[in-house]
């Protein structure tokens, strides 16, 4: 269970690099002062690719926190089995696909379908974990 957790952490850091690789040149091109941007929220003026990467980085700090807690709880409880590990990898894959869609074509319908799939995986993992420990 630890390897999928570390993989998602690593993926989040990859998106961090993508975010700044897009954001910094976009801010320079728009002549946005970072201090002023932080105070006024003027980063909304950045072009879509820069905003999409930043939005995805934020998304990787939202629902995945449930995954991290759940995966570590499963590991600590000693109930990890091949199905849990497979589900964990499926969740990580769903987040990677979500990121790739958001930072490229950004089709909301596709992103939503991938998000729902990932959420269903978390629900299955949660249900199995509850049944195993109760």
C-alpha cells in the first residue's frame, strides 16, 4: 500500500513542476508582479494552460488526502491484500489520468467521469476496509 501512496506523492510533485514551468513564463509575459499577484489574486488573468496546471495541483491536495489516510489505515491495520493494492493503483491511475486531461485538453466531462471513477474506487476501498476491521 505504501508504493501507490508514494507514487501519488511523486505525481503531485511532477504537477508542481508543470505548474511553475507554465506559471512563471506566463507571469513574466503578462508582467505580473508575484507580490502583487499574491495580494490581489491577479493570477486569474493568466492563460488557461497556466491556470489549469495550478488548478490540478490544488485538486491533488483535495480528495487524495482521503486516499492517503485510507491507504495508510489499511496498511497499519494489516489488512492490505492484492485487491486493496490493485484498487490503490487504480485510484492513482485515475488521478494521473485526471491530471493529464486537466493540463491538456481540459474537457470537464472527461475529467468528471475520471473523478467519479476514482471516487467509486475510494468507496470500494473504504467499504472493504470497514468490513475487514469491524
